[in-house]
C-alpha cells in the first residue's frame, strides 16, 4: 500500500498502491510527467481508476492538483471537477 484516500463523510477508505515499472500506471505517469507520491496530503493530483483504485502524484506544469478520472483504454485523464 502507498497511502490512501479517506472519505470521512461516507466512512470509505480507498487504498493506493505503488506503481510498478513497465505497468500501465507507470506509462500513465510518464505520459504526463508526473511523479507518484503517497496519497493523503492536500494539493495532489488524484487519479481515480477502475474499481475505485487511486494513484496520487505531485502536480506539475501539465497537470494541476485536483481529482481526475482515468480512461483505461487510452490512459488519458480528465478532470472530474
């Protein structure tokens, strides 16, 4: 596990796992120039995938902090706000 997102209102815990090299998650981060970090602190890029999976990364000049949804077939992210 690599941190988590906690929804206090709904009492739900969403675990995050560290991305492994040569995985689709690693390709996603590389495509956007993002560096993964543990979920939890504010002002991160939070990418929601299938089955409420989550990846957190530091924002950069391409991707601002906030919540994003992942299109798994294209590895594109779209702001969910």
